[in-house]
C-alpha cells in the first residue's frame, strides 16, 4: 500500500500533471501544423516555383523494375520499385518542425514575460544599530549587542 500512496503522491504533483497536459496538447498540435504546412504554406511556394508539389520532389538513386513516366510522383516511383531520395518530403518535415519550434518559442517567450513581472521585495524587518551596525529588529529601542538606545522604533 505504501507504494500505491507514493505513486499517487508523485502522479498528482503539479509539474507531472502539467507535463502530461503539455504532451497531450503537443500531440494534438502536430496535425494542425502539418495541415498548415501541407495545405497553406507549401502550395503558394510550389506555385511560385512552377506548380511543384514538394511532396513529390525526389531523386531516383536506382531505377525500379518498371519504367517511370516523366512526371512520376513519389508514390509511383516507389510502386515501380525505384530507390528514391525523397528530399521534398524531408523539406516538408523540416518546415513542420520550424513552425512547431517557432510556436513553442513564442509560447515560452510569452510565459516568461508574464512570469517576469517584478514582485516588490518585502519590507525590511531589521535595521542596523547606528552605533555598532549590528542588525536589530525594526521595533527595538535598545541594541542587544552594544546596549545603546535606539530612537523610537523608526
């Protein structure tokens, strides 16, 4: 039973729960970014480069058993048994990563700015004795170290 209690205490700590929420939100965020890159970012770039779909950009390293048409897609090349270097898919993945990394950076930056608000220091609860410079309570009327009288607790 002690093990169960210890695990429950561990699992309910704030940072473990926060991390679990972060992982779940991050997993849900991935498909959104993938869709943004595949459906919003890459089509205009492909259009600017002459109607190129980046997912279908590849280099044939070794031809397959079947001949490939001139405008073959990556799927057609793989079906034909060709060994391909799919650099367009890699480019999409890199752009996905950069967008996710930038979004996380902006989130952390915002969180840091919110957390960085200066909290004023608490008022002092001691003062220095004017004679011997020993710290004494603010309300003290006499220094316990040198026994000199201190003015009325100010």
